[in-house]
C-alpha cells in the first residue's frame, strides 16, 4: 500500500493538464513515434514501481532518521549517472560531494541496529540499508533517464509534457503496484489495518489520499526541474530537506540520535554545500559569459 500511494494519485494531474494545454506550434516542433514514447514511459513506469517498493521496505526496516540520511546518497549517485548519461561536468567540488555523501551513508551502514528504534523489526537493519541505498541509486537513474528523454526524444518545451510524463509513468507504476498488492496477499490485511488505525478509519483513508496527492505535487516539481534545468539540480533541491529530517524524527517519532548519526548528518550537509557552491560557480560563469556576449554585440539570444 505504501508503494501504491506513491504513484496512484496521478489522476489529479489531469486538471492542470486541461488548464495548460500544449499549443499547436509546440506540439508540431517534435513528433517522435508513439511506439517509442510508449516504450519509454512503460520502461520508466516499471523502474519507478520497483524504486517505490525498495523505498517502502527501506522505511519499514530503518528508523526515519537513518532512512533519510541514507537517502541523501541519491545526490552522489545522480552525479555519476548525470556524468555518463547527461554529459554533466564532474568538477572537484562535485567529486567532493560524492565522496562525503558516500562516506556519510557508510557510517550509517556499519552502525549496529541494536541502538535503533524499537519499532524497527530486529535483524532487518542490513536489508533496510541495502534496499534504501539501492532505491537512492535507482531514483537517481530515473532522473537522469528522464532528462535524457526530454533532451533526445520529446524536445518539446511545454509544461504539459512534464505532466504527461508524470501521468504516464505513474499510471504504469500504479498498475504494477496493484498487481503486487494482490499477488502478495497484502490486500487481505487492509481491512484490519484500517480498523486498527489509532485515529479511526476516516483518518486512515484521508492519510492515504493526501499522501498520494503530496507525492504527485512533489513529483511534478521534480520532473519540472529536470525539464527546466537538469536532473542533478532537481536532485539537489530534493536533497535539501534530507539532513533536517532526522531532527524531526527525533521530535515526533522519538528516534535515537547518537553520535554516529550526528556525524553522518553533518557530513551529508557538508557534501550538499559542496555541490551548491559548484552550482554557484557555474551560475556566475554563465552570467559573465552573457555579459561578455552583450558587450561584444553578440546576436545570439539571451537564455532566460
């Protein structure tokens, strides 16, 4: 159910899709074969479903604080995928970010699960760590593949393209999740889970509904940033909150924040700042280049 909720809220995106339709001039700019687009969306949807499942089990087997810090490694993975798939420059600051975030996750990986929250199933810490790490790598691959699709296949600069990609991939992921829900037999437990929910059945349903909506809103923002900037920049924005999550996990879920987690969190923040500084340098260089072109009377259009 946790896996399904991450993708099943896609119908709400039909509303903005109707409000922001593509213009005829934009749609005529590129017209890739429908079979090619279908193959890409189905493939991405299948990968998204598997990634959502790994994230769900990772959160089940790890405390929230540890889970969020391991998720911070997605930025390091994304830097690697972006280098090979999207021709992203691999500067010393980005390399430093990759090393720091990897080291941060390693610290958590070697930590004994005996000190973690009592709500976490015993003996499942290593599996939860591996699944979350795998989910972070897969998520980063998805972002890079989406950027590659925008650049090489779709080539249409409209907001509706972003919505269409999110709707189609989520639709495929939802079908796979529903099949998994019934194939695993977990659907038989839903009634008991709903009846046993502490806040009541209505709260249970509302929690699922608004979680699904929140996932779609966040996903559109992520895909939109890939479309406008890059997969790596989108991942950086997604990673901003991760080092802060453990603090809220301690406050609301009473997770234990020991010295290893504090050190891992500080290293993750350091790695994140390292990447942000590189982005600042790139932005400053781009602005100087634009000013130089204007001064020299270049006729090239100035990018927004």
